[in-house]
């Protein structure tokens, strides 16, 4: 798992970014941004220490070391069944966050490794969930 920081302390966020080579920002939920009254999605994006403002203090933010990506997997769990979908982005915005390039994605069914499937099943039982959707990055090395 990549080094991750969840904070609303601007100094902590700046220090985390300064201590790591490539950091991305991930919104924990939709942001306050709107265009003509319509909410705008906050996609995962690169961030440097000098880009972090004191606005971070208003709510928790997630900062994470960037993970090299071959493709992503959306795993949908319904009861005891798991459905894996490989997502290949073909544009730069989609390569960083597939949600940013819906019109340029390729989808295919993918088998979930037994270790991942078992871990997800255990999490579902622990939290007494019957439905979940989990997103994974698969690295160029296949991890």
C-alpha cells in the first residue's frame, strides 16, 4: 500500500508532499465546486507542497504517493459474488483517474486473484456488508 496521509492540517500536507517524490490528491467526497449550479467532480490529480493552501484546514483531505498504473479494476461485490471489471484508460486524464475520461475507456472482465477475493470477502463479513464497490490499481509488475 502506498504511503497515505489524511489530514486537515496544511503544514502536515505540505510536509508529506515535500517528503515524497510524486503525490496525488484524492477527494474523500465531492467538493463544493459548481459550474452554473451543477456540482463538479474532483478527480485525482498530482499535487506539490507549494500548491497546498490554508483551505486544507476546512475539511479532511487525502494525499497519497502515486502508484504506477497499468490499469484499474472495479470490483463489485453483491452478497457472496464478486464481479471484476478491468478499466483501461486511453487518454491522459483517464490514466490518472478513470472517471475523468469516460468516453475513452475500454472495459473487459477480469479474474480477481484469490488473495484479493479472500480479503474482500473477509472485509464484507467483518462489516456485515451485502454490497460494495472497490477500486484497485494494478501496477505494470502485475501487483
